[in-house]
C-alpha cells in the first residue's frame, strides 16, 4: 500500500491500524539541534484524544507518545524522528457483526475492491485513529517552525460550523476556544451546539462540521509556483484527513459572489512593508504567502457510523442492511480541529525548509524592502 507519506523536505510517514498494537509516525528531513521532547507532543495529542466529552467517541486512549529515534539529549540529531503511540482500548468485538458487510460512507468497499482484504476492526488503516500520528508529526513541525522563525508564528484552529449552525463571526474570541468542548470561538454558539449535539447523539445519528485554521506571522515568499503552491499543498493536506470533503482558502467559494472591486485586496506602503486592506486571498497570491494570515477552512462530513439501519451489500454480493454499533463521534469534526492544525504546521515547516534551500533567507526580496 503506497500513499502513506506526505511532504517534500519535512516528510512524514504514518503507520499502524486502529486496532493494532500501536500506531506511529516517522519524520524525515528534520534539521539538527531542534529542541524536542515527549512533553512537546503530549499536549497536542491530549487536545485530539478521544473520550474527553460526551460529544466524542468514548474510546479511552491515553495517547501516551514515545520518541523512539532521532533525538539525543533533548535535541533532534538530523536523523529520522520516530514516534509511537500504543493502542490500549481497542474493542475489536464491536465490529465482528460487520466483518462481512460494507458500511455506507466508509472505505470498507473500496479497500476490499482494491486490495482484496480489509481490516474491519474499526476500519484499520482508514480509521480516524491514524490522525493521532499526524498530530505527533505536527508537534515536531511546530518546533521546526519555532526554530526557523523564533516566536514569530501563531497557528491555531477553531470549529466554526456544526451541521447547519454556524458561529457569528462578530463574536469571534480566540480566548474562549479552550472553555468549551468544541474549540468554538463563539461562546454563545457553543452553548447552542451542546443542546443540538445532545439531540443528535441520543438519536444515534451524526452531523458534519467546518473547521478554520489560521497561521499568523508567516514571512512573505513561502510557496513554489506552479505546482508547489503553498495553498495547493495546504488543500491537499486537509483533504488527506479522514472525512474531509471540501477545502477553501481565504474567501474560498464565497469569492465567486464578489465583484472584482470587492475581492481585490488593495495595497499601500506602511513603512518599508506592504499593508493590505483586506485578506480575501487568505494570505496567498500566486501560490506564495503575502505575509498576511494564512487561512484555510475544511468541511468534514457526518460520521458514517450511525445506529440508524442503512441499506448496504455484503462481501458475498447480497443485499442487506447495517446498523453500526460501538463507540463513535456524533460529530467527528470536533476532534478534527487539532488534526487540521497539525497538517498546516507540517505544510508550513516543509515550505520553510524548501524556501531556505532555494532562497536562503526569509527576508523580502522586493526592491522596496531595501529602501531607507
């Protein structure tokens, strides 16, 4: 099975299955002498960890990470960094009834059709459990970013829509996202989501969500046109996340409803730098960062595992129905917030290293940058 690696210079490969003994990740291309320890990873894993509220799967995984290689005396050595997370609460018996049935909305049918074999225990490799490995890689990416741009980049995500209920952007407050179980920047909407998701959960159903991830403080110049655009790499990164069905940068799909005058991010000089009047482009022009906030949103479909019986077929080719039991998220998008952050961190770390390899500096190359 190919396709388990992501990135060019900062390149990671995840391994393991949902109900196997462990999952993990190997990250190559990490510069030497980057301070890194298990404590730098654990906080991000805890943010993604299941079972923290009634709105996520009740699988109880501590997600305790172990660094297996590439770190010596608290610093990266330049060798591949390998990290492992043991699975301690896998309940494979929950899936025995669906071993011969394909779950609608899951990868059961396509995996079986392609490989002639599938791990039905929680979806095996296709499970969202795999995303814990990405979060570990993202923790290392954050340290690489900090190493290359000390204290200069703030990267964070938020849940901005659950089902049909979107936040009021006038109420956006980054300081409240840790005060509710949804990573919601609108405290009023977070309360409404609680009631809404309780109804969905009690009905044995699920809903989708939209997540927004923002990076502040990036330098101008990251990205490699034509086929190495940072926004195309960012979109690809988000689309590799389980259940993601749509991605947009900046105004995204909404840009189609704007006029040219409305969409233009007008510019003026501000000292020796360029100041933009708006950010419909989401911090990217021509695939290259502008120095504004890099903004990406992605849509997560409703969790496919639901209690309501659905029509399906068996491996033997018989029509049947299925009701998926076990422990599932009524809105898997909640735990996708730290995963989206991790993937953005990996893309940024990769592009910083690629930019350094070609240009050698993160200073603007524009003529005005050298004016007295």
